[in-house]
C-alpha cells in the first residue's frame, strides 16, 4: 500500500481539546493535521459555532458558554493547522498510521504523534421504551437547536446531569414550551457530597448558573425531582412517561416528544480499538484511557485530551489539549517541558466542580440496567434484558464471551450502546468487580467504512 | 474395539476445535478426560475463523482426513446434538478470474482425478452463472465441491465441548498451563488452577503448542503464530448461496443467513502471544475487498461493521502436526495453519485413537511431528 503524507501531529476531533492542541502545536512550528467527522469544527459543545456566529442575534438562547467557543474557533481558523472535515477515522495503528474515509475513499496518513480528542458521548439509557419513535436523547435535542434552531413544543425531559439542565434552559430561552421536567437524581445530598462540594466553591459561577437554570425550570415547567421507577409508555410511538415522585405517588405525564439523558461518558471507541490501556472510573462509572499528566497513553506517541480522557468539561478540555501539544512540541524539539505542575493545578482548578457534579448526578442503577425484562439492551441485535440475562446465566467470563452466546454487542454500533449495561449486568449476576468484568473488545473499523472504500486502497496499491 | 480399554486419566490442553473434539471422542469412549483451556472455549482461531467447511483445495495428503471429517460433519447431530444446526452445507466454488486461474484450476482437478479423488469438479462459466445469477462479471470457470459449506465456528466448538462434558469430561476454563513434566509413568500438569495428574496428555494448544511441547521435553517444532483476519458487513438481501474463493488468491467470501457478508481469507494480522490477541490491520484486507466487489459489484456499498482476528499456529509446510510425541504418553494435534476447522471432527477422532493405541481411520504419516527433525 502507498504511504500517505506525513504530519508531525495528527489530531482526531476538532472540539475544544483538538482545536486548542492544533493552535498550540502549529504555533510551535509543527506540521499539524486535524481530522474531524463534522462539516465544521467545534465538536459537540461548540457545534456549528462559525455558522451561528454570523447570525448571533437570531440565536441568543445558546448562552455565554457557547459563545466563549468563538474565540477558540477563530484562532483555530487563523492557525496553520490543516483541517480535513467530514473525515471518518476508522483505525489507528501502533506505528502511528491513521486510516480514514473521506470523499468516498479510504486513505492513510502517518504521524509523528497522534492526539485523540474524540470527546464524550451520552450514556445510553436502556429503559423500557427508549427505542420508541418520539424518544430522543437530550444531546440530540440540543444538536437540533444548535444546527437548525429547531425544537419540539411541549416536550417532556426526563433524566439528570449538567447537559440536561443546560439544554432545558436553552430550550426555554429559545421560546419553546416545556411541558414537564422529571429529574431522576437520587434523593438528598450525602455528607460526602457536601465535602466534595467544597472544591466546587472554587467555581462559584458554575454553581450559581446551575441554580439559576433550576429556578427558571421550576418557574416555567411542571418540575419533579427524585423520580424513580421511570417507564416510557407507548406501542408504536411514545405516548408518555410514568414515574414515582418524591412523595411516593405514581405520576403519569403524556408526551409526544420525550428527551432523556443520564450524563455523558468518554467516547472510548477509538482509544479502545487502538489497544490503549483503560481503567474503570468508579466515580464517573465509565472507562477512562490511562494517561500520564500530559495525556500520553500506554502506547508511546499516542495522546488523549479533552472529555475523551474523563469528563471534565470544555475549559479543562482546552487545557488538556494545550498541555498535550506542548509535550509533543517539546519532544519533537528535544527540549524539556517546564511548568508542568502549574498546568496540572490549572487543569484541576478548571475541573474542581467535577467530583461534586459526578456525585450529584451519579446515574441510579435503574438507568444503568433496565428494571423491565422487556426493555431493549442491545439495539443492533434487538436483544432485551431477558435475552441478555439468559445468556449471562449460562455462565460467561465476561462481555466478550457473551457475544458468542447471544450476539450482544456484535452489531454496527460495536457495543457503544450496550457495553456499559452488559458489563453491569454481568457484575450484578456474578458479583465480580466491574473493572474485572471488563469491557467489550472494540474492533476496527470504528466508523462507517464500506467494502468499496476499502477496496480503493488496494487499487491505489496496484497503480503504485 | 475388541478388548475393553483401561480407563485412563487424559488431560487435553487447548479448548479449540481439535481439543474439544478430542475430549469429546475420548470421553465418549469412557476415558477420564479433563479439558484445560487458558481462556474460554473457542477464544482464538477455532472460535473466530471464517467457518469454511471445505474439502476444496486441500493438500492431497490432507484429503483422506478431510473426507473422513466430512462424514462426521454430515452426521454431526449424532456427535454434538443441539449445536449441529450451526453447520450449513451448500456448495463451495473457487472461480478463475483470468487465464492463469483457469489453467491452475483445470490442472488441479486433473491431478486429483489421477490420484482417485472426484469430489472437486470443473464448472464452466455458464454453469457458474446459472448457479449464481447475481455474479457481476464473467468468470473463466471454476472448481466446485457440492456439499461443502460453512458453520458458525464458536457454536461448533461449544457443541463439542458440551458433548465432552455430557460424556463425563471435566472442563476447566481460565486455566493456564505453567509446566508439564513426567511423573512416574504419567504426567504432572502444573496450572494456574493447581496441579493435575494424567496418564496421557493431548497437546492441542494451537499457536501456543510448540512452547508447550518444549516444556514437555520435546524437540523444537517450527511453529509460527499468525492471526488470520476477517471482516463482516451489514445485512443485505441474499445473493450468494455458496462459499466462494478465487483461484490463485486467498479470498474467502460467504453470506450468512443474517444477510451479512463475511470476507477474509489468508490475510494474517499481527499475532501478539503475550497480549493474547491479534492486532487487526484492516488495510491488509483491501485486496480481498477488491476481489469481493469484482465478483459482486453490489457488495461495494455494504458497510464493514467489524473486523477481527484469532491467533493460529502455522507450520512451514502448512500441514498440521498430528501424532505421538517423543515422550511417552504425549500426543500432539496442532499447527493447522488456518485450515483446520473442517478437519477438526476427524482430528479429534484420530487423536482419541492415538491416545488409546488404536489404528486411526486414515494415515497420519504426512503429519508426523518428527518430519521436521530430519529437515533440521
């Protein structure tokens, strides 16, 4: 196969971490390529920012945090980093070859260093009815708001987490009516949570913002807290939601559009497929790639930055992107990197509120494993909780053996939507710790790749 | 079968198809069998191979074993019950896409005929096209074997393992053999799950088998580990009722009953014995993808949803090692060089014969472990 072009640094993902790293590394004189699967840079958090910036008056509801990304996007556009949009990276190898599909053909580039900045994804929420038409994730609702300014009047929101509250607030600011908001966060804060809240006081702005959102929601919607035993109703289409409220009373809310959310987790598809070491984070209940302070993974020359290394938010993502870039520059130049402790402190400072948020919005067990036997667990193979439980009962040593028993995790999403649920179910059944249960092996290609696109690589070879 | 055989303690090491089949036949014949597997049943090449059940294209000295295996495949229900539906007999077709392939195929069929084998027959392009109307371009003819097909590998391996347990064998998974030494008349096997004593040991440890043989005091065997690689696509309407290959190439192509295509064949990903996995290198599959789209243009738009590999042991002559070791009470069955899946049932039976001092159904001469000693 013909070798593609070579870059000092190839960054995957043009969100805050990727853009910040791209700016920093190109300033440092490196030849930088950023691969991003969206039409324009911004990532999830600053999605569509350059397009929205020119019509800022029309979309005031997106809020100050969103617009704070514009300076970053402008600096990135002005930098010498090369951007390939609509590029789907489907494999990177230990020798730092990056394989991608773009314009309908597969190709490769080689890299001196690789930075994976593929961000976060929403935690799957396998409750009965979550696959019904009319049910969407809160993140998807926010994407529609950012890209098209569109929303659904009279929608119902159920779930919890910072993005949950932000999106509802944006919805209200945009003038959409919200019928009801059902918060599923567990009852009262524990003493431990109050202790965790102390460093959160370093970020009073964020705390106040949260309280402001909550007050607006309480004022403008039917607002329920501490909801449990949530069930989505409907046969062909969602018709509503029932739950037990804080007072122990069963409530039913009709809904045509239901948005659900249980927080975000690192998108580890690429880091896992690339065979990087991961560790189970019991605080965030998800897998994190193992990295050093600079974000370098267990494979030399492959770095991770941003929410993909652990959920810490956009500001911390920018810092981690810059930090990784500085390390890569320093290594390329053969110089020492001073000030590392300062960076570490800054990173911690920017994520000081996290332990508090992680604890406050920790997903309850009923959102990690469905209570209802008929709830779908593996969407691709249409397997219910009962199907998966029956296979687990045969005695499996982990999620990978389970694949052979019932095909869970073998569909086109590669287990993105069921891996965490399956792991928890095996843990609940056998009692071994979740980090020992392990995760589904993710195999490339991790993004869509057609037979024809891959065949094109062989054609290139023949012509070479 | 004339004298009652003494009940011996047999340890089979390796829960791939060879080890599971051997354990099944030994247990069925009343031996006291323990099957030890370092991961879980079918974890490596046996569980994740292309699942081709083919007599087509075998090395001539492998054909008698392959034909014997096919007898067992067609009566699989008798051996493994519940899992036999995982075998899908159809036909296997290896087509020529150019003059060179045409000449290669004709010569092959001719030489097999002279050796007395008639299971491979030559088909002209028109016959091929009437069997496969969705084929995109014309072929230069091809070799057909009626009744060959494919199976869901892990289910077959599971089937043999479960049958072995039904016949009284003990299955120990997640059990890594650390050492193997002679102990009086028998063997002592030290493992991560304790010590096992055996009268005889069957080495079916696949890519790890040469190292195991070495520990048992056997001469070095030239086995090298590789990881054959496969890709599966999303679902499409059925267009391919056969398993296909291309003469002169290593492609293997089939369509499962789910409508998914499985594409692979011969391509070896990097095998990492320490990390216990093969590194998938998708670009290596590009030429197989090109051949698949040459045969069926429609496949080009299907999405590859997963690629995987499994670690397998290869011998320099691409023939397996099946036979008694230098040490007493040690029988080898490994090194199948990525074409041992179909042979599995017959190999299991032959290994059971060797352990019990019976004459195997077919000659195993070509697979003698000692053949490498003279070469060295």
